[in-house]
C-alpha cells in the first residue's frame, strides 16, 4: 500500500515535470507580428477577391493575423494538431470578427475558413500565452488600440488611388501609435506597387505593442498607391 502511493506520487511528479517541459518548449517564439490588410489592395490584384457571404466589408483595414515570430526572423507554424480551430469557442466574438477580421478569399464564405487557418497555423504556436478565445479576443482589442486608417487620413493619406511616399505612411503611423510599422506591398492588376499590409509588433505575452525586434524581408517602391475600396 505504502509502496503504491509512493509510486503514484512519483508518477505525478514525472507528469508535472513533463508538462512543464512541454509548456516551456511550446513557447518557441519571441514576439508577435500583428498584421492588418487593406481590402482594396487584396481585391484589385490579378487574382481578385470575393466578398464574404455577409456582404462587402467596411472601407477599413482588416485583421490578417497575430503571428508568433522569432528574433532571427523565422517563425513556428502548425504547432498543435491536437487543438484544432473550434468555432464554438469564439461564438461570442464572431459578430465583431465579421467586421474587423473579414475574409476576402474565394469562393465567398462566412470567414470560418480564414479564422481556422490563422488559428491552426499561427495561434497553436502561442497557446502557452493565449488559448483559442484569448487569441482572437486579443487580436480584436489590438485593432481597437490603433486606428490605422484614421492615423493615415489625419496625415492626408487617403484611400483614393493616389500615390504616397512610404516614409510619410510610416511616420503617420509612428506618430499616432508610437511604434514604427513595417509596410508590405503587392501589385495591382496593372503592376503598380501598392499599400497591402501593415505590420506592428506585440510582446511575447501579448500585453501590448513594442518596437519590432526584426522586420520581414521585402520592399515597396518609394512611392506607393493607396487604392480605394
Ligand atoms: C532576410 O534577408 C537576410 C539578408 O538577405 C537573410 O539573411 C535572412 O535570412 C532573410 N530573412 C528571412 C526571414 O527570410
Ligand atoms: C511586383 O512587380 C514587380 C515588377 O513587375 C516584381 O518584381 C515584384 O516581385 C512584384 N511584387 C509582388 C509582391 O508580387
């Protein structure tokens, strides 16, 4: 009897140690990229887009994702197949997600595929800090903290199809948020370089914005288009 309970204790100790190791190993990232996309630049490419089944999104930046990343520029992905996306865990957030995190992929759909992809590929790599509900809720609240479109518009940078300097775009966002963004461009169907995605960085416990430890690779023209939507 004595022997058995000692064994049980030992087993508990081993299991605890094991789960601590798993926990520390699973935080294999140093910060997050919080990425928002301009719908006009998603849709005016050769590939085009489809509006969600709930209708055309607002003319505003939409969330693309919250991506765990490492200081060396690499990133973990698809970290936990035992924790697949479960829409029932975020049913209280889906209304807000439809407006702040709209899908534009084809064929037209309700967004669950996009959100599920973001969770499965990126969210499962930060489960040590954010469970599924917290992952989506955190991204929504980060978007609320900095109104990118308003920051640009106050600096005279409007989504009107004109070209703006990348330096002016960055300083408008830095001025409003306090943090230097990274700008990703893509090409419209005629090959013009345009403002596609804006990256800001968030600390590894997802408590707030930080200056980016490292920026992605890639470059825009010095002057880029900001298409209407
Ligand atoms: C970015 O470019 C640098 C220099 O060319 C290279 O060393 C680095 O591996 C690249 N980073 C990524 C994430 O591709
Ligand atoms: C945009 O077009 C240029 C020139 O045609 C090309 O070099 C560049 O890779 C394209 N950029 C993207 C993001 O597709």
